[in-house]
């Protein structure tokens, strides 16, 4: 059964959101890069984690709000992520690395049956992935740590295409001759 067929069933399998927190671009106080941590906001009974793509995703209350897309050419949405601080999971990373601004977040969405623990394991059956970068800390207290996320392309000074199109630098389609 395909992902679309499962999604349109009257009673589909358990929907999962799986998060890859990639801190490998951040350096701690000794200059050592961070690691990739795997979490899910879904708790499935007695399971201590969900295995998918060979990675064990541990349960952690995570909520992302403000996700959407715009087609009018205006600036992209900047969603917020709220992560439970009750078990101090990310607090150790914040203390060793400092601020988590720059951390890359990948959100995978699929159904439990397609995970390694499920009845039909298939890593190709997932909804389109979402990729964000932690932009800035919005709030931190005893209960929650909240960050503003941004699209990886939403950076000051970033131009697309990255190479300027100039006639004499290897772009054969650009010339002074104009066809009528």
C-alpha cells in the first residue's frame, strides 16, 4: 500500500513526526562539532523509541507552529519550535555549545507501519521532508525552550543563482546578440 492510500484510509496507521537535530555545524567551547540527535513527538505505549532509517528516535515533546508556504513572493514563514525542557534534554547541548542558533532541523513525516519497527518497513514511504535552521531563541524557562526557525535559503546576502550570469564567464547562452 502506498503512503497516499494509507493517508486516505478511514482509520490510517499511527502518524509520526520524526526530527533530526543536526548540531554538526556548531562547535562547543573546545572546538568539537556537535552530533545529530533523533527525537519524535509521538509516544507509542511501551516502546522506548522508534527506529527508522537505522536511527533510534527517542520520545520528546516537540511542537512546531506557523508552518506554511506563500505563493505571493513575500518572505517565507518563520515557524516556531517549542521543545519541552522538563527532562533537560536540550539544556545540556545549550550549556556545552551555547546558543543553538544555526542548528539544522529536519522533520520527517510518515506512518508507524513504514518504520523499522512497523509491519511494512520502507524508508521511501514518507511525506516531503521539511528542513529548517534554528534562527534565534524566543523563550526559555523551566518548562519549554522556544526557537524561531527559518528556511535554509532565508539568509542575509544570499543570492540565487550564487554565480552571477556574465557573458564572458562560461555561460554560452548569454550574448550581446539579440534574436528577433
